[in-house]
C-alpha cells in the first residue's frame, strides 16, 4: 500500500509514499546509500536530463529514500508535491528562490523563529531580496505592506517562540486578493495539528529537524506545494511561467501543472543550490513520522498541564500557551489547529534576565538547548541565545524579551516536568 489520501492520518504517517522494496521485498524503506543510478541506455539518460521522463540520475537531485519522505510529507499536508532539503533554513531559501529576483520583497511576520528573522533581514539582502516585517495580527498592516514588488508572504502557523497562532484564513484572503503566494512555516504545528493548505496557504515549509523527526537526531527541511497557486495568472513569476533557458525553453507551469513548483525545486533548486537532504537523514525522519500523531497528542496533553500549572504559580508573570483558556489566541487555535495548540510556549519569569538564566541552569530533566520538538523537554532563554542578534525591540516583537524563556514540552511524565520546574523556579527566584 502506498497510502491514499482517503486513509486516516495515522495510516498515512506510516504508509504514504512507501511500498515493499521491489528488489528485495524489504518491508522497511531501505536507505539507498548511492550517489548515482545506472542509465538503461543513452536515450534513457537523455530523456531524464531533458525532464521528459522522471527517474533517478544523481542524489543531489533525487534519491529513492528521500523520495519516500517527500511523498509522505506531501500526503500528510494534503499537497501536490514536496522537495526535501538539508535544513529548515535551506527550505526557506528553496521556497523563495523560484519566486524572488533582485529588487523583490517578501512580507514576513515579526513573530517568527529568530533565525528566520536574521535570514530575512540580513542574509537575503545579498541576493538583492528584502523582507518587510509586520505584525500579522494587524491584517490592514499586512495588506498595506504588499506592494508591486512583493512575491511572497511568510508566517508561521504556530509562531516560535511565543506559540501565537496566525489567522491563516484572514492572511490568505489578503494574499489571494494580491495574487501572491502565502508561505506557511508549519514546523511547530506539524500537519497533525494544522494543515495550512486548508486555510489558503500556497506553500508550506518545514524544519523536519523538529517534531517530524521528533528526537533531535538530524537536521532537514521540506518545501510542500499545494499545487493550487496559478503561477501564470500574472507576469510576477517568470521562473515558473516563462521559458527556462537551462531546459531548452521548457515552461515549468505549462509542462508540470500543479507539480511545477516541485519540479522546479528539484531541477533548478537542488541542482544549482545543492541543499540536498541525505538518505540517512531521510531515514531518521521517516522513522519519526511513523509516530507523529501519538507524540503530538502527548506533547499537547503535557503542554496543557504544565502551562496551566505555571500560569497559577506566583513566581511566574505570564504564560503564552494558546491552549490555555486565558489566552487571547485560544478561539483562533480551535479553528487553525483543532487538535491542539502544540507543545511550545514562553514563560515570563519574575526577576527578569537573571532569573531566567538561573532557571535554565537549575533544571534537571529539561535540557538547555537551541532546539525544539524533541521527545525530551527543552528550554531556552532566547534573549541570550537564538534572539541575541536582534535589537530589544525586535526581541519584544518576536515574543522573546529578556524576561522570557521558551519551553518545548516533551513526552515525558507531566508530573516529573512540573516537579522539575518547581525546584528550578525556587532556585531562580530565591
Ligand atoms: C528550527 C526552525 C527553523 C530552522 O530550521 P533548521 O532545520 O534549524 O534550519 C525554521 N523555522 C522554525 C519555526 C524553526 O523552529
């Protein structure tokens, strides 16, 4: 069984894209640890290089293990196709690359992963691209920021680090009217909790490093295409709608239809940028995805318990978890991520920067790491780590002020997590 979209999520997360190995009958997807693939003959090779036939040439472009992962993630998201790459940040560049050119801009949410804010505000300038950051709770500001040079709008479904929920329905109404694609980073929600294509997104990106792999073993990323965006409706996306000189004038959208973005991502993006995912990493991520729904249920259950406990603790100023009845995002969370608001939130600790540092240092079960979405509980003080490069104003806007720690709740026993936080808060605020 390869898994069809009519099956339930729990079935698809195990079967989509996979079949017993035709050569050996191996039940589990083999790790195809090979760089190249033998051509049947010269005509076969020519057809592959002309994109007239789909097949394997060289593992910078495609690999059978990686291909299973691509199909699995595309199916879970309800998309037409997906391209995996070497990290979440690589996926962001891979998503923007076919859309942008010098002078063009992306409108992005101020509430985003710190690394994304740095990538968008600094590094993409070297390609001649730019980003305009706005508060995505202010829909008028998002609409006003889109100009004739805007080629994409970018936000996170559940925003890292604050756990804020973006109103994807409202934002996609704006991007539809402007005829630009909405790209949603769905890393912190995963397709189990949120399916951005159902809320109007054109593209989804993932850091598969996080919940999809789920145990902190490998880095990876993925760009998923809904297949629904009309790249030819305007002249804004010539890489997809106009003849491609490197493929004898082939037009990706005309030739590949809903798979245009995916084919472009492999044939141009991976070929020339080379941000390829290796088959060993794809294997770890496939193993992780098999238990995604079970883990996400526990992440959500634990996050609810721990956030509720923290909220009533006198040593704590505020908890941002959108799953709490007190959260201004709770209603929106029920619409955007009906199975739960994830496992990530921030906590404002009394005593500010110093208390946060002591809290982080006194925990035993929680690990102080710059990661999230692991089976184990993790904690981070963004202001002294991931968000260090940002100005205090940017930190505040991103939900990462100096008195804030980010918590990624794992799948351990919730009572043990609460006891660990209790003793470390005592040490931090003594
Ligand atoms: C970690 C993360 C990224 C970057 O992914 P890497 O795999 O570390 O490159 C992007 N977006 C979000 C929301 C993340 O949590």
